[in-house]
C-alpha cells in the first residue's frame, strides 16, 4: 500500500543510490509528498513548493512505483539545476539523465 510515509521512505532510499546520490537532492523533510487515487498521471512533480504526487491507481507493483518516483526525482533534480527550461519537460536534458537512471537502477527507458 502506497502512503505518504512510504513515498517519503522510498525517496530517502533512492537518494542513497547512484546516480541520485550525486545530485544532492533535498532531504524528504523539504519535499511535500502527496498520494492520490485519480487521474491518468503516474506521478507529478511540482516545483514551487517542491511536491511529488504519486497516483496509487497507476501502481500495482513496487518496481513501477520506484520507477515513477525516480522519474519525479529526476524532474526535481533538473528543476534545482535550472535544466528544465523549454517547452518539453522530457526533452534532451531529461533524456540524458533518464538513460543514466534507467541503466543504474534497471528501469525500462521506454516506460520511464
């Protein structure tokens, strides 16, 4: 079962893994975590304030949940580094970093 507490714990766990550990992401206390069960998005990152929302309707397995959280953490990283500029939130900078995350953590790049 996905709760705000499990999202926060998973975030802190993923922060310890490469490549995220090199990103110097903020501690979970500085992020608002939200869990919803509606809509079509798997997850959403909101920059101000920093918020990661996870949709429980879209996750039936731990693997997909961790991939989604990693995806939103990548959006956070790009936002903090001001690399998220432009029209496409999944553009060149995102794709470059996503390839590293997927390779390191075993996620499917086509689904990431």
